[in-house]
């Protein structure tokens, strides 16, 4: 397969897998996030450079289609590119390939370019637009970042947690991967251990910082061919911070 945009390979480590010796969803998203950062760095837009100009990228949507999760000891290749980059946002796509060079995961994500001092979106500099935009097709054609609605299904978890130091990143906010990690803890064992994750959708609506208390409410829905798990994370005012939907066969 022809290389697309930026790519890097890595071996799945022991600390990245679960009891089934499969890569955890949080570990997968960490690697995708790392590949995105490395791609930006290769274009000259490192974390240090963006910090100097008081700018940064904030992810607002993820959607992954999973054929299978990588296994312990397997070497995967992550390919990433910007399918669209204009005004204040970029659509970043991903392929994860196995050792046979076959695509096992396809992903789309939407990122907003932020003024970190004003905490507001800003236009992407024209030079950056030209450097990021690849002209490659979407990994998931026709992506609309659709999210299911709350209210259907059986409530299986309802609790709160406090954001701690280990949850935060360089901006002092809870890292986007942490939300998924919290949500996976509330997936019932009989689903997580005995079924296969085939689809992940996430939307981030508002940030939270160290010391904040957030509430998590999780539903399970019976669907054709499997189970849908919906997790809604809210703040003290019941404002939705993040919504996470996973589908399991």
C-alpha cells in the first residue's frame, strides 16, 4: 500500500494490553494521538513551537471503525493525514495496518485550532493550511460524526470522580484519552471480555481541569448484532463535557 501523509510503526507492549492480550482502546487512542503530534512535529509545528505562539490543537470528535484490535507483540503501522484543513478546523484521518499491511482500523477525527491565551478558536495560518492539507481521501467517506442520543437503554453505571494530576496534560486539562479510559471501566465484563469492539465515537464539548468533580452515567442498548454502550460525562452544573459511544459484536 502506498504511504499516506505520515506513518510510523511500533510494537504493542505489555503495558498496552488487557487480560485478553489485546491493545486497550485507551492505549490505541494514545498511539493515534502520538502519531498526530509526531506528524505536526515533522512539519515544523512542534508542541514547543505552538506554545511559543500561544496556540494549540483541541480534538472535538473521534470515530474509529475497528476490524480487530492489535495484539501483544504485534507490530502495527499508523498512517495519518489531514483530509481537510481550513478556517478553524482540520479533519485528521488514520489507518492502522497490521504486519500483512492490511488495514485493521480506520479513523476520522476533527480538531479545532485554539488561541490558548483567549481560550477561543482562531483561524489556522495559511502556511499551516498548505502544509497540513494532503488532498487525500477520507479514511471513513461521508463522515458526519453522528452521536446517539441519551435516554435509551438500561443505566448500568452512575457515579462521580475527581480529576487528578495523572489525568491532565501539558495544558492542565484532562487529556482526551482519559475520558475513554474512564468509560471503558464502566463497560460490563461480559461485554468487554467476551465481545469485540467494532466502533468508537467520541465528542468533546467542554474541558475539565485538575480538582473538578465530574459525573458519569452509562447506558447499555441491545442492538442488531451486538451491544451499544453510551457514556455521558457531565460537570456539577450537569453540562455535558463528553459523550462516548462504543459498539460491540
